[in-house]
C-alpha cells in the first residue's frame, strides 16, 4: 500500500518505521525540515516539507494515489482539516489521532475510519497495568466494547491440564468469553486452539471477553486447587 502520513513527530516517525518494516511504501509530510531529513535518512521514507493541510503539498506527496492516510499532526484542528482533504481526494482508508474527545464526532463525520484517542489509550493502558498486573497485555476493540487479554496459565491452577472444550463448558467460565489463541511456550508460535487443545502450565492464552467480565476471567484463570 501507499500510505501518506501527516506529521513527523514521535508517533508519525514510529508509525512510518513500522509500515516500512511491513513492506508498505510510505510518504510523510511535515513543516520541519530537520524532521523531514531524519525521515528520509534514518527511516527511509519519502518526506515532503510543508503543511499537511496544503492542497499543493498533498498533491505533490501523492494523495490521489494513497491507499491509506494517517493524520498525526500537532493539533486536532489540523488533523480534522487533513481528514477532510483526504476524504475529498478519495483516500479510502483514513486513520487519525485525537487528543480531545470533542473532536471525535467531527473527525468521523469528516471521513475518518478510525479515530484513536492517545490520551484515552494511554490512561486505559496504565489503569489495566495497575489493576491487572498479571495480564501481559490487553487490547480494546469496538470503542472498548470488546477486550482481548493475554495472560499466562499459572502452575497448579484449576485449568492446567484441561482441554479448551472442558474449560469452555465450565459453569464458572465467564459467559460470552472465548479462548482464541494459545502459545505453549514463549518460543513456540501462537496457534488458534480447538476443543482438544490441552492448556499446559505456564502456557499463554488469548481470551476475548467483555469489559465487565475481565476481572472474572482473570480470577477464573488464576483459581488454584
């Protein structure tokens, strides 16, 4: 894909680096000449010096051929303008960063497919890290309506040695939750388990659940004999 990024700050540069690693073609726009030079020399992407809300700069950067665009500029107002222009030029997939919640609806109305609140994401991640230290990571989907937890199977816990089907049928297993990933060892590949998969001690699980059931899931997994 050809991806256009507005903003060569910390987020923009790291996003560009990751996309390059995934073999996408990336162009970045920023008013800072030094940031553009860094993007070219250190990240290996095309960089265009100028305003990311200038139609001339956007056209020069190839917005008409862009498959996706990420607006990560320094203000929500600038991101809103870039999203609007991207929609005007027919970009099919538009992602934007949002700092203040007041911009959520305007950004979506203007054409953003995904609006990512950096503050909400950071706060939510910190709260989860404090409240659930045993959870290795937690991902949010559908505006927080779905959670995916990554956590280990402790030694001597009730589920160790049981099959996925047996666990799923356990009356204590939180309703609406599902084991969707299994890794028997850190050096092994993550697999999609079936009902016969045996959950070994110190293996790792991916479990999808609802936000209100996170505490129940953690307690269920950690219950010991």
